[in-house]
């Protein structure tokens, strides 16, 4: 992880232990950075799993196999490698993943389809099988570690470890969630984001867990962007051990199901915001709220067009209330919009209404707002009832410096 910490960083929260979940870390040496780079999480028998994955067609073998495994719905272990994405590595990359699955499965006495593997780092270098084998062996012998250690181990250009927690009442039983995520750049998810893992002690069917995770993803991870680039490795997995002892959830007709789904969405939103706040070179966290669209999905696409605009992002970095750049981004989104109905504001102050600059517009409050760390952009399309909020960060010289030196 980077030594320079983002000014938007949050302290790592106190995450509760989850019954049936045992995280450990080890050093495989995938990159010469003198720290642990392999997180291993052992899961109790009977753990349900659900996942969302990148739609990048040049995805890694970890993603391809993970999709296949998630459809089965059962998990016993998670392995996350940092320093090497193992993407664009052909059959050699797939063989490395299969070796890890088989090694862990043999240790646990489970089917290899119950072992999930993720990797993150440089693209195009096959994961070294010898280092993978030794790293797994060390992890299997390691003592249980803290959630913060597990989160820090999976980071690459991240500047701080990221975690979140939530809970929900299912009948008279409280179920608990703990989650970790990594991500800082190559962030414009399409179905998932970076590498994120949610663990809960709730009893829930794999199908309902998948339904809840997919719905939460649409309103959280698929609403963030740092740089408009969708990774080859993006993965979010949710694991439910069933150890809380609640009546198992199988659909929204199950008592407590709505509370469970709300907790999943809450923890995913927390994680998504943390990733944006650690955007490479980020100095400001930006929320783009779009209302008046023809549909919620149209609003989301308009919001992402604004959030992905280098001109908008650099204007925010320079604390310049250049709302004309927002107009441009709305117009290029490819979604229904009417110039003469468009309204734009910053921090609750409207600069333009119904396609016209406001005569009484005072840039003073906006200028003050843009000097802060958390920025809001409001857009009303004036066409319908669709709305969405997306989150991004500003674009600074720091982003260029980090990515120009990434492989060195």
C-alpha cells in the first residue's frame, strides 16, 4: 500500500468477528514490497455465497472461475493475492488458479468449486505457481488475524485499509456483517468493483443472497467511478455462514428479509464510498445527484457521464464553479435531455435554471463549498421522475504520477 495517505481517508473501524469466518495472512512474494500479500479466509461448512463480477471481456481466470463457482452457491474458503492480477495470462494463469483451489480443497476436504480466488496487481504476468503454493501453505499454518490486517494485505495502490460493518434484526436474532475492500484506481465498475468481500453470520439461501447483493450493487458499486476504467479483476463476494441461528431467509416473504437486504445495501454503500475517497490522487469526494430524468437508469448514466468527465473533475480539483462543463457532460451522455429544461447547482446553490443562468446567482457560496473536501453537484433534467446519485473524486496531478510509475 502507498505510504502517502489520502486526505479523505477514514480510520479503520472496529469490525466484529463473524462466527464461522477465520481470516489469516501470509507472504507469497508476488511483488518485492516486503509485506504480506496473500489473504486467506476459511469459512464454515454450509456457507452460502453470492457474487458480482466485472463485465470486462478481457477478465482474469479468477473472474471466469469465480462466476462458475458462485452459481453453485457454496463456499469454504477465499484466497486473495495482491501484486499480480494474473489477467491476460492464458492457460498458465488458469492453471495457477486451479492449483490454488486444489491445494486449499485438499486441506479442507471440500470440493474445489467451494474455493474462491481473486488476484489484483499488474496485468499480463502469470501468477508464479511456486510462490502461490508456498504462500498458501504459509497461510494454512498462520494464526487468525485482524480484519484490518486482512484488508491491508489485499491493497495495491490503496493508501488506507478499508472496512465496514452493519447489522440487522431477523425476528429476535441480530445478524452481523463485516466487510473489507480494496480499490483506488481502474475504478468504473460494471456489475462490481475492485475486490470486495462481505461476511455475515446470517442464515440465507444462496439464491436470495445473490438477489440482495445484485440489487445493492446496482445502487452502490455500479454508481462509483474514479477514472472510467473497468478492471479485468473486479469482484464482490458475499458469504453467509448461517451461524447466527436465525430462521433461514429464502425470499422477501421471509420475516426480516427486508432488514437483511437493507443491511447488505448499507455495507456496500459504505465500501463504495471508501474506494472513491481513496481514488488515486483524490483530494475531494464528489456526489453527483441527478433528478428529473426519464428513468432511474437514465439518471445514473447521466450522472456517470458527469462523474467521468475529465473537464468536470479537473474543474472541481481547481475549485472552479464551471457549470458549463456539467452542461457539456449532460449533453454527451446519450440520454434524453432538454437544454431548455436543464438546471445545475453546486452545494445546494443553483447556478442555472430551466436552461438559463440565474440573474441572482451568487458564486460566493459555491466558491466556499468547492474549497471543502466533500462536494455536491445537483442536476435536474426536468423531464420525469427518474433519479440517481453517483460518486466520484477529482482528477489531480497525483493520479498521473501514480499511474505513470505503476510498474516501476
